[in-house]
């Protein structure tokens, strides 16, 4: 009777071994795939991020190139129309691409260098220069446009404000008028021998509130009859 029981048990044993092997191979494959995926995923993510940054850099470069091409085309059109008069404006440095992002960046550089706080910049929409806005300047034709800049800056001394104005002349436009500029002193505590005046880099003692008129050379677009 014993041999008959062992003969019936053998097929079940082989069946279990076979099932284990069949389950073990896919399991091993899944484990290997998971390990490879865990290694490859960070590499793929890093590669995608680098590729995205490279594409964005190329897009920015392309946009800058297109902007430069358009600007040069516009300069050529203006020069062909106005000739020596426009060349004179170029030589005087009165022709600039209006770029408020660049303007703001240059002003913020000055703010960081001088530790000016607060520092608030506000622009009004660009508009043609009117005779009333030109003031003493002898411009009656609409060859210039003007942008009104409101600037509030905490300054340590009046020389800091002069540095800001110099930055406007160098980096924004060399031709501007100061419509108004008020300087007031911050409310300070009562000074005593025990509490003398102390220099605080991040807290200037003066507040300057100025409005500037930034002028740029501007010409109306060509009329159809003026097109070559």
C-alpha cells in the first residue's frame, strides 16, 4: 500500500515545483524591471530637464535675435525716411528700444548696490510728447514719445538719489525731465547721548518720491503713399 501512496504524491510534488518555477521567473523579471526603472527614471528625468532648459534657452535666443532683426529693420526704414535728421538722433543717443524689463533690471541693480529701501517703480503708458509736456524744450512736432516713471526710493543721502538719476541717464534714456521730486525724512526716534544717530544699511533715513518724463525718439508709421 505504501508504494501506491508515494506514486500518487509524486505528481502533486512536481506540480508544486512547476508552479513555483513559473511564478519565480515572472517575479524575477518584474524585480529586474523595477530595479532598471528605478535607475533609469532619475536619469531620464534629468535628461528631460536639461533638454527642456536647452530648448528654452534656444527659444529665448531666437526671440532676442528676432527682436534685434526687427529693430534693425525699423532703423533702416527710419533712416531711409529721415536721413541726416535721424542719424543725428542716433549720434545723440536718443534712439533706444523701449524695454521696461531692462529698465527695471538696471534700476534694481542700483537699488541693490545702494541698499535703497523701499524701492517702488511704476510706469505709465507710453504716449506722444505734447507741447505742454515738453516744457522748455523746443519740440512741437510729434517726433518724440514720453513715458512717465514714478519712482519711490529710500535713500541714505542725496548723493544716492543723484546716483539713481545718473543710472536713468546711462541705462534708460539720456533725455529726461524731472516733473517733480520730493525728499522727506523718515520719522526717527528722539536722539540722546545714549542713543546717537546710527547708520542702518537696510533702513535709509530719507524717502525720495520722484516723477520723471523719459523721452525717446519716435516717428509715426509710414503712410501707404510713402511706402516704397
